[in-house]
C-alpha cells in the first residue's frame, strides 16, 4: 500500500475493494496524534455541557446560546438524562454564558458553590411541548451501543470531560492538564470503552538552568521520598476533591497501591467509566505508537476490531480484571502478526526508531521511547492481502505459535525468545523488561489457542465471519453436533456494519448479512 497516494487496493479475484483516504490525507498525509489532540483540546476548552429537558426546543435553545456567542457545534445525547454539548467559536461565549448562570436556590439542602462548565438548563420556554415535533437527526446522536467505533461526537465528549475535570485539578495545579490516552484516542476505541486519563503535571515542573553567578529564585516546595509518593498524594487529593465537589463524579475509588496508582470513578453526565492516573508518560507514548500503527494501513483497525470482537464474544477478554488476555495485549498480538506478513504490513518499532529525527528522541523514566511520528518517512512495500485472508492467517499464526519458547514483541525480528516462564509473554513496547500479559494463566492461553484453531478451521471450511462470532457455534461445528444455530447477535452485526461503512472497506464475508 502506498499511504501517500491515498489508495489501497484489497485484491482478491472476486472482491476488489478500493479505499479512498480523505482529501486532507491525500494532500498532507494522516494527521499526527499531537495535532489531533491539540485540535480536540481547543474544541473542548470552548465547550460547555448542559443538562436539558428531554424535549428541549433546539431552535429556541440555539437562539438563547447565540446571545452569548457564535455556536460552532451543538448536539444532544442521552446518558442519565438528556445533555447537550455546546461548542462556541471562542472562549468569550463560554465566559458570557457562565456569567449569566445562577447558583441553584434550594430550600432543604445546601449546595457546594462550585462554578463549572457543567450547567443545567432551567427555562420552561425552551421545552418543546408540541407532540408533533419529533427529535431532529441532531438529537440523541450518541447511541449507547457498545460495538461501534468511537464517533466524532463521542470523542468530543471525552475531551470535554477531561477539560471539565482539569478545571477542578487546576484549582491546585494551575499548569496541569488532564489528557485522554488509551483507546479513547489511539483509534482502537469503541463506544462504551473506559476513559483513561493522565493528570500531566509537566507544565508545573519547569527546570531552568541555574546561572553561574548572581541571585535566582526557586519554588519552596515540600519533598517526599519518591515520585511514586508524589503521584499518590496528588491523586489522593484530587480524588477527594472529585468525590466531594466534582459535579457528576460518583463512586470515586482511590487505587493508589497499584503498579500505576489511579483514581477510578463514574462520570454520570457522560456515562463514562473513568480511570485517572498521573506520571504515566510511557502509557501516553504507547498510545501514540498504537495510533501511528492504526494510521499506517487501512486494514489495521478493522482487523484489530474484529479480533477484539471475536475475543469478547468467546470470553477470551472480559471487562472484569483477571487471568484473561486484555484488549491492549490482543491489540499488540495483531500488530505483531501484521509485522510478520510477507511483505510486512507494519514496520517494527526498531525501524521506526531508526527513522526518527534527532528532535524526536524521547527518553521517559529511563526508557527509550524514541520513534518517528512522521508518516512521510515511513515507506512500506506493497502488500495486497485482503482482510479476510489476514483474519484467517491471524488465527492460523496463533494456532501454531510456540508460546512456551517465544515472546511477542514489537521491537525487531528474530529477538523473540522468552526471558521468563509466564505462559504468555508480550513485551511492553517501551518498558522492555515488563511482560504486559503476566496475568494470563495457562488455561486461558490454551482456550485462546483452541479457539484460534477452531476459527482458522471454520474459515478454511468456508464459514462466514458472523458464524465465527457466535459464542456457541465454534464448538458445535467442531464437534459436528446438530444444534439449532442462533442468529448472529445484533451487537456484532452492528460492529461489522459500522466498520464497513466507516472504513469503506469490506470483508469478503460481510456481504452475507
Ligand atoms: P480498552 O479500554 O479495553 O478499550 O483498551 P485500552 O487500550 O484503553 O486499555 P486499558 O484501558 O486497559 O489501558 C489503557 C492504556 O494503558 C493502554 O492503551 C496502554 O497504553 C496502557 N496499558 C494497559 N495495560 C497495560 C499493561 O499491562 N502494561 C502497560 N505498561 N501499559 C498498559
Ligand atoms: Mg481503556
């Protein structure tokens, strides 16, 4: 595939699929995650989140908002109630709206007098009582289905939640920034995935060179035994603040003794399950790497999605923590497989490191996290394998993978011997002495391998993809027992359909819906 030409042909005798990239991509190549983040963050900072009556009259609402400033975008969604995300064209609109807002007057309770960009619309005249007027197409766009990839609106909301939470953290650390990472931004997220966030205090820590002579100033600060202790105390305070004063933040748990300390809570107005960490710079870098891999070839994301969906349908992954393979591990497994195609569909991490400019050198917490993010520097030989071929070969690849001797690492070819005894060894891309799948026990790995064998077998015998995703179907077909096959679940159909539409690519088998 030639990334820059903006075309990708998935060739099979019967199916030739053409993937036009967007006009922007054609001209300039894909957008870097850094640029994408900056754009989303700026949108979020000039946005407010408004709790509304379900029958809010949109036009009246927009007219009211436009008295405060020009509205760039406004959409409604349902979570625990109806909400509107309103993006003004500049900060003045937000300020004007906030200045016009009042504190609620309550008679039997007291309120925490915290003013934030989370508002509640309280004018009966904006309620549409006309039964004829159905909600417009703009209304309730964020459908709660959990099998579709993230929409533009859902991504906007994720950045807005980070921005709202940052307003609270900034009361302590004005230079802080709360940023999303993980599947909310790496391109592998689906609706309903958790919102992983990092409280980035790097803006606060400014190390200036000390002058050789004369006076200079330093901040007088408290000192603790380690960076971990600082992270724990910062997160502990922020957790307390979110719990007691954070509008919409419920079920706040401090999980400070984990390898990576975090605060977990639910943000009710958005419906997101949130994990807030601090000083987790390496995870931010992993997010950038996964984003880059996803952008390099149009087949990467549909394949990862399908494998993740297959894994969920068969209980290989689980929302409950345990001895299961995680989505993150599974994603690395797919990327590793794609690096080993002939010709490779993805470059190794070492290759991306070689291609990096001196300015891209990046060492975080003692780990070399250097790689190029410049799409123009990465050239790949043409590989025209189809998605259906790749899916079948993925199952085949892991059916025969020598897990007891080999490790999975994105670094380089031929350096795959396992350094320790855990059943599954997936090297952390940047903290290379760590195994990201050491939680996986041998029975879970065996189950994964058996399912891969059965799925490879099913595909070879001409079964359709939706058959493969039926939880009960694999063992039934394999055992040649006669049982009434169940219809493909709506969730899985939805996922495949959304992938097909979104990526304008197709699996040979999706035509059988
Ligand atoms: P889903 O939330 O399942 O959609 O995927 P996710 O990629 O967001 O995974 P998760 O929420 O579990 O973790 C968020 C991010 O933390 C991942 O994208 C990784 O960058 C990082 N991460 C997750 N698990 C590990 C791990 O075991 N080791 C390390 N070093 N980083 C991890
Ligand atoms: Mg996540």
